[in-house]
């Protein structure tokens, strides 16, 4: 297993050091807003082929580091490689996004955890290639979707506004839905562990649809599986930090921070600064900037950057967006953000 470089600003912040200026990276920092990414994407027949090409995934991961000198790279991949690895039917259609064959309780038996690591071997090869190419002080972040969020895609067959299929399954047949969550929990542990073994310095759990659940179900299907993943990973890799991103957690954010076992909490852009500061008194925090502000740029962006820096200064903080960068974001605005974050307060 590669040696971890603790000189990384990101890893220092995750170890609860107050770093000034804070380390900076952005969710979806490799993406369509970059012309070099668009040129690279054209070399793959489809999005999954892109993710499963170690050479292309490595290059996509490194592009924003070269251009903006971020403090961390996040592996270029997708949360839906896990269901693909389990044997579910996954494809990405141009103009439509991810499309899966919707599954129910009768389909659980065809999911195969033992298939995940062999099927996703190209992803782990990309991790190793990125880590070898990155400067030692740059952290490499691995990631996976959390079980609830991935289950939503598998039940619905695509993104959703009302989450009718997973919620109906959850309440009508809890036993089989719990079985799906358990399989996803185990598969996620294997996927993240393999990334760590290949060279990831830390990992992030994306629970993008955490906010659509009532509080009891949030505890059962967000906090509990996140905690199970963290416990398993800490047994295997006790020194590797884990960031949890429970998007839309709202009033459950504090409970997530206290009980999910993660080393740091990602903040979506709806979290009030006062609520975020309450979490930060216990754990490092990451994020909170609205991606639309980055798209708009100008004085509004500058003012919000200053407000976030002021609110989180003096405690462990990783500067990031509260969700992924938007494809129409001007590169000049990203450059302005980097300069503003790294400027003296």
C-alpha cells in the first residue's frame, strides 16, 4: 500500500488542524466547464468507457490540478460504477444522464459483491496512476455514493424528484430494502478499500439524496449505513480520513456529524453558517459555497468567499462548493475563487 503523505494541507485539515489559507478543491472539478475535458471526453465511446479507461480517467483527474493548482485531486469516476460492478444494468445516455434497469426485491439475488473488485479494476488502476503522477503535497480523494443514494437510482432507474420507487419499496417491504442497503454497504466498503489500497489518501461518501428522508428513516438509511462503512474502513485502514456529505440533511446535520463516524462533514449550500459552525466545533467542515455564485462571479462571489473564510477561520476547514461545479461556469471565475481563497483575509 502506498505511503501516506501527511504534508498535504487537506490531510492536515482532516486531522483537525486549522490551516490558513484553507485547502481548496471543488466537487466535479474535472468536468465540462474545461475545454481540455471536453476534448478528452470525445475520445471515449460512452461515459462508462471513459470511467473505465485508466488513461482517460487519470488525465481527467489531473487536468484541474494542472490548471488551478488545487490542493487535492478527486478521482474521475461515478457513483454508479458500484451497481454496475454488482451486476446491475447501467448506462449513460447523451442528454438523459444515467439510466438503470429499475430493480425490486426479486432482483436482489442477482447482485454479486464478489464481482465488484474485478469489474472495477480499471478504476483502481486509475487511482494508482493518478497518485504516481501527483505531487507529494497534493492529496488524492477516492469516493463512492452512499447506500441510500445509490439505492434510489437502482430502484427508480434514473434521477428523481419524488423518489417514489425507493420510498415505496422502503415502506412496503422493509426487509428486502434493508437487504439491498446491506449489499450496497458491503460493496461500498470493498470499492473504497480498493481505492485506498491503490493510493487514495482519503475518501468521501456522497449521500446526495439524504435530504429526502424523514428523521427516523434518515437515521436508519443514511446514518446507520454510513457508520457501518466507516467502521469497516477504519478496521482496515485506521489512518485514512473519511468525509461524509449528507446533502440536504438540514436539521439532521448535527446528528449525522455526531453519529455517522466520519472525520469531516461536507456542507451543502443551504446550511446556515451558524449551523455549520456548530458542527465545526466538533469536526472539520468542507464546502457551503453555492455553485451558482461561482457561475455568477463578481462582487457576490467575493463577498460570500469572505463570509465563509471569516465564519470558519481558526478551525479546521476545507474550502469547497456546496455541490458540484456547473458546466457553464467561466474558467475566469474559478481562477478568481482560487485567488480569493488564498489571499490574506
